[in-house]
C-alpha cells in the first residue's frame, strides 16, 4: 500500500493514544467484567492474556489497519512461500521448513527442500541415538558422559537455552555443556570437571572460521591430543558446518559433519543441525516434539485472524508501546527457572533482527525500531530490578511466562511461584494511590506525621502494561511454541517498521576491528601509532601491567 496509507494509520494511532492517556487500565476492568475474555487468546493449552495493556477494541482496530497498510498478509505469505525476503542478502528466511513435519513440499526460492531437510535431520537423529545408546564411544571405548557444544551467538544461545529449559527430559543421555566466550576461563572452567576420555565436542560454525569458536575449538583439540593422542580427535569431535575442507583439516570425518542452509539465519538455527547437542541431550523423540510445537505456531500465525493471532498481537502491541507511547525497553520475565536463558536468547532474536535504522530500501527509518530486551527469572527479578519497573520514571512493558503445573518440582513451591507472578502483574496494573497508601499506614498504627511522611514513598502509579503467557507445562512442544511465537512477533514488527529482520550488518564492524587489533595486542612490540588515542592508551596500559 502507498506510504500515505501508512502515515494515515500512524497518525490515527497517535491521536488515539492521546485520548487514552488520561485513563487508567484498572478502571477498564471495573467498567468491563468481560475484559479478560475479550483481551486474551488461546492456542490449545496455551493462553496469551493481554488484558492489562491500556488498550481498547479501537486500539486493536487501528493496529490492524496499520498492519493492513504495511501489507502484513502478503509479506507473511512471501515468508512462508520461501521467497527471498532477506533482500539485502538475496535469500529466503525459511527456518520454518525445518519444523514442518507435514510431508508437503517445502519450496525455498523455487526449489523443494523437503528431501534434503529430512535427510539431514535423520543424520542428526541417528548420530544422537548412537551417542545416547553408547554405540559411539571415545578413544578408550567408553560411552560419552558429556557433550560440549562450542559455538557463539545463534550456535550457542539457542541450544544452551533449550537444553536448560528441557533438562527434565535429559534422561538416558550425556550431560550437555556450552562454551561460547573466547575468554579462556569459559572453556577451562567447563573442562575442569569433565573426563576428556568420555567427552564429545561439537564445533558449531557454518564457515568454520568464526574467531571465538575456532579459538575455543583449537584449545579443546589441543587438550584432547595432550590427554588422549592425535588419533583421538576424530573420535571426540563432531561439527556443524558447511565447510567440509576446513573440517577435514581439523581432523573430523564427513560422517560426523552436519550442515544447514544459507536461508537459515544463525538466530533461527536451533531447529537445524545446530540443535545437535540438544538432540543428544533430550533424544530425537523430544526434539521432534519441539519441532511440532514450532509448527503449531506456524499454522496458527498463517491461519488465525489478526484479532486472535497471538504472534501478530504480540508484535502489534510492541509497536503500540514503542512508537505511540515511546517505551524503549521490553522485559521478559519467566516465572520458570528452567527458562533462565530465555531472555538472553530473545535478546539476540529481537535486537539482532530489529535493531536497524534503515528501511529495506536503505532509507533512514522514520521512527523508533527494536526495543532493548532484558529479563531474569522471577522471583529473583522481584528482588533486583522490579523496583525500577514499579516506581521508576520509565514505563517498561513486560511479558510474564508461567506454567500451570510444574515438572519435577514441589507443588507447594509452584503455588508460591504462581502466586508471585500473578501478584506482580496485578500490582503493575493496579498500583496504589496516595489515599490507599495512607490507609495502609494507619492500619499499621503509624502516627499521622509518619503517614504524611511515608505515604508518597508507598505510592505505585500502576497502569504499567504486562502480558501473561500461560501454558500447561514446560515440555518440548511448549518450548517450541514459545520460540516460534517470538520469532513471528519479531517478523510482524519488522514489517510494520519496513526493515529487514534477517540480516545483521551491525555485527561486522566490531569483527573487522578485532581482527585488525588482535596482532597488535598479542605482539608487545607492535606499533599503536595508527590507532585512536583511547585504543592505543588502553593497549599501552595493558602492556605496562603484564607480568
């Protein structure tokens, strides 16, 4: 649609936001006893409650008009048709094909990829079964007790997050560990507690050139050689890469190399062979359920009407807060300890995708794009940064993630956890007025002087938005749904902002400069004359304080 339609939709939303500004969301609940039913959506045993946002039916209508003006249905269709929606790199972004178990053709830029996808998946699963069953062993003939995934970014954050989330399902297989940081302490601390003779390493790097990953892989290889001999390398290493030549030079045979395609971005690659460590940890059957969960959401995203479409609603609410209300951050708070790494995973998914300042055509964007994403599991967050979220000067929308029932956890503990989550979401919505604060203090027996002095400190403005994603239990299928929901949320927002969510040019400059600086940092005699004053000064200080 023409830009005039987009501008008109944005203007209507701005006017609407100004009319809602004086309202308080707790009054919406008082006025509408059916507000929860009217502003929540279910997908089987999964519930998305967005009733605590300061929105009305008119808000949703205007957001839908904006989505129509940006041609969201057509852009979504192009994504699922395998078209080159990553326009800057001329590629599709068809990671959804990796979790489609339906048997239908999976065209990617005109080529049906189903046979290739299924063949690679079965290769991953066969290897995972062989490791879990002890058919593949180390140099000493003993089964592997530990698997160390060496990767970074999407090759680490997704598998590490999922392995932690699905830890109750990691029975009968080796323990999974993840090394990403080029800081040698990461590798050293991980290996300090492992028996190398019973440890399998997976090196995850598509090009087998990623600086941090290959530095860690080389160090791990050296340790294996020192402890077990050169011949052990082929038995103790596998790789996820497309560069068979470089993998062979490392000492890994083709039968232990697993690949994926250039239309699978790193932050979307958990569904691919990058999930090998996860498949080994939880087994192919549970990994398949994880894929099914993602596909559930793909179908929902394509078929559900906009007002019942969970990822579309999540994305449009984010646009409402970011562009109409000027909210620069978004918090993700899982009241589920096993989702401790989920916020970090979403940081890459969201901020690397939508942290863009130019449109798909290269023009400067007209407004704000991706928010800062952060989070921590409840209830720890309550005793850390919730003070700012409740009474700080900036309003931050929140997603609460919560299971109805626990897995391998005490029911009493879970009741306390559940109560805390709901109490926080109510507190953010409802708040506490000055008069309510005074009444509370008087009930405590405080003097009138104390009441007047302390009451302002106990006021909570409320009217602070949150969504609750409530699911029956955190099983593999539910995790797949959660990941896919946020993937599609990010896509929806990228369409509204007219940016490409599938490239990441912003990571390139730092990589280039690091490659230039590494030889200078390593060689104490190398000149720093060509560097800026700060960088040169920092290097000189390091040199003078070593040894």
